C-alpha cells in the first residue's frame, strides 16, 4: 500500500540526509524547500483560503442564505444522490475487475488493465458527449428511449452514467496492485480447509484488502461529488432538477452572485478537506494493520 | 489413507510439467518428492490436493477416484511453502478457521473448537502464542502453525510443499526431526516436496526422485542412495565423480588409463559412464603403480572427521575436476600438498551406458551436484 511505501521512505530519507556522503549543501535544501513551499502556498493554500474568505465576505447571514436557497439545496440532494448510486456501483465493478485481473489468467487481461485507465486519460467532456451521442434524442438509442418515455440525458440517469464512467478507475486501481501483491495462496489455503467461495471472500480476501478498498471508495466519492465536465455535458443545467453542486457554483458565478457561488464552493472545499482527513486516517490504519494486524481481527469473530 | 496417481499429464503452455506420472503412496507413510526445481514435484502435489487440474490422468484417494472432486471435498491438509497464514487473524483464529467454516450441521460448538485448537497448539508446542499474529512469529513458528491449521480439519492426507525451504539451516534441521516425530505419532499418509536430498533421505520412509516431469526412481532412502537406477539419481543424491570411457573386458578404458571393474554387464567396446562417489575414491601417492587415474591435487580441506581433496585431471584436451573424501587419519598419512601428482583409485564404479536415454540427461545435472566430469558438455 502507498502508506507503507511512505513509511519506508521517511526512514530512508532520514538516513540519506544524516549521511555526510550523500548530504547536499544547506543552500540546496533551503532553495528546494522555498520553491516547494512557495508553490504550495501560491497554488494550493491561497485559492483554498480565498474560497472561504470570499464566501464569508458579506457575512454569515448571506453565506447561510446562499446554502439554504431551494436551488442550492436541491443541488446538494442531487449530488448526494448521484454519489450514492455511482460509488456503490463502482465499488462492485472495481472489486470485480481487480479480482479478475489479480487472481485469474485470461486472454485480453492486459487490454482490460489498460482500458480501466481510459476514464483518466479521456477528457471528461468527451465522456459526457459519448453518453449524449448514445442516449440523446439524436443518438443511437434516442428514438427508442423517447418511445418508451425513458429520460437518460438531461436527467438523473445520465448524470449517474457520466459519474460512473469518470470515477470508474479509483477502486480498481487501488485494489489491483494490492491483490496482485497478496497473491492467491491465502485463498487457496482457505479452499483446501473447506471454506466455500463466499466464506473465502468474506473471511480471507475482504479483510486483507479492506483498507485499500476504503481508500479507493473515499477517493471515488470525492471525485463523484466534485465532477464537473462530464456531468455538465449531460445535465442540461436545469435548475432544481439536474444541477449538481459544481454546476450550481458555475451558474451562480456566471450570474455575478460571487458570495453565493463561493459559499456553495466552500461546501465542496470542505468535502475535499474531509476526504483528505479520512484518507490520512485510512492510510494510518492500513499501516497499523500492516505492522501488527491487530485492528482488523474483529472482522473475523 | 493411500494415494494413487495414474498417468498424470500436465502442461503449462509448451512446457510439460508432468509427463505421464504414475505413483502409489502407501497408507501411513511419509514420502519425500525430491527433484530439482521445475521437475514438476510441486505441480504433482497441487494436483493431488485439487488445487490444479491435470490435463489427463486420475487421482485416487483411498481407492476412490477423486479426479473430479473439488479441493474442498478431498479432505487434504496442505502446508504451503510460504505458509499462507491468514495475516489478519491470530494464531488461534488461523488454526480454528477450518473448523469454523464447516457447514453449520458439521461445525463443532465454540467450546469444542477452543478445546481442539488448544490441543493442536500444544501438539506443535506453541500454545503460549495463541493471541499472536503471524507477522509476530518466527519462520519456524509460522511453519508449525501452518501445520496445526492443516491438521485441524483432521485431513486424510497431509501434503507439504517445501516445508522447510524458507528457513535457516539450524531451524530446518530441528523442524525436520520434529516432523519425523510428529509423523511417527500421527501416522497420517504424508507427502512432502523438497529439492534438498539430505532432507528427503533423512526424513522420509520412501523417496520419489523426479526429473523433468518424470519419475526416475522410487524407493527407501538407503535403497535409492545405494542403488541409483539412473545417472540422474546418482548425480542428484550426492557428489559424484564421472569417468567417461569405453568398456574393455573387465576394465573401463578412460583416455590412456584403465580402471578395473568388479562386475560388467556391458559388451566390450561400449561407450560408458562410470560414477564414483567421493568416499569411494582412494588416493595413491606411489606414481610407479599403473593402477587408477592420474590427477593433480588442488586443495586439501580437512574439516571434521573427513578430509576433502579437490583434484584436477587432464583427459586429452579437457580438464576435469575430481573430489575425494578420506578419513582424516588417512589424509594425514598421505601428506598431500597442493600441486602434487597422485593416482586416483576407485573402490567401486557404477556404470551407465552413455548412449542410453537416461544418460543423455547427464549434462542437465544440477551444477551443485557435479564435482567431476569428463566430457564436452560438463
């Protein structure tokens, strides 16, 4: 797991720095740190601070009014709804894909591994466009959908589809290297001991990948709630109906309601901070369980 | 319970892992499957366990055809080379796993499970470690827990894949003795895979030697050591000196020299390979005698009761290496020194026809087992 690698790195760099043979002059260290911190401050910290500063510029009252507004609330509900559908779907897809790739040999495995990364390499706008072309009124299934009175594009199903596409790789990418590293031996041991496929999964496979899975889900969720491009194409921006939080921010901004735009944006920023906290916690837990394995034993009881 | 495998063939792509293997493992015996890496021994073990399906052939457990039975139904205990302990479970939970995953009707109660696990942990002498996690155990302890876990489901046979492969030499030796004692106490039909000939000869009731997917020989340890059936077995079971020559009556003609033969089933003029173990060679410092083969002392290692002498000899164009083991007293009498020319006299030569199929495999002997050789490929 990345957490484990990080821990090993820290001890290595410490030795590297203490060793006179490999130590760089002080000014190199200072220069590197200045550059890094400057960039960090300018491009990460400052914008984040600005979001909250702008959101609260006109006081708490305006801030809460912007959040309590019906359109904003429906955007929140919609964002939560889309994430609540897309994340569990990707949890299942990701788990299945990682399992297939890590534990089985089959033709086209390399292709599948490559294709899983497709949503990362394709522009989200194109992802949205694909669904418009397939399910839109002029698309392949358009006439059939209209005939049967099913709304995909400019409706919630389209938003879910676009979000699922964009966030597909997170869980799978996290699990594949983990499951490959763990191999099949523990599962084989369970099978020889008479455990059924389900029990093997539940008592052996799942506890071993638990922290990696949670890590992937947290990242997947953050992206699902924050996705803009793909969702923007399929949404149609119907206020109160198909606007998610990021789209709502854009609309408010375009209407020069800066304080309200930043207020809603601050929600997304808070979500990002919360994600980081959970992510760090999960990494820490994963490391703990690597060392002592103590934390996860209750799962089995 | 007896195990029988019949005409097992297994290929991995173009590689033939098992080439028509038929073997009988009698009930209650501890059998060692011995061979170089890649000889198919682990694959055979996994096929018996049901973790791998053969391309053709059958597996009989207790005279019942188990070829199509699922690994879960075969009731075998399997100890993996790297233990494969469940890393997120305590030692206790690891051992209890097999009992806890039984279908509800067959599952013993919690108290019964606790009692059985405690019993097994004391059998492997690790009852004090029940609450530890695998990561907190030493290699030898993990190995014993893996064994206890396999025994928990009361398997009909016990299969061990390189059980001591990942341990250091001292622990390895201790565990070896311990496994033998355990087997004497339990008498469960067991097969273990190893590439270490000393281990196989020391622990097993019976040894199966495998090479390149085929069975070379099966027999009691002393039998296979004293009467190797093929050049491969001879070379694998210990250091050998190889003499490549031609049969000439009751002599083996090696280059210009002649070695006397006690017995000879070969026709004169046949190309033959003579195998001699290091302890079966004697050294003669009297160069006037025409017996034996000329060689030059390179190194004398006197460690413990035996002295090991490394020599080189010239056979035409090629140089060949010999190894001789002498009792220390004998070496002291000879007063050997590096560079000295001596004559080697075999007390016993084991002959194999050099054009026979099995002799073709000689160049593939693992390097560590080859000390001497005369020939183009060695």
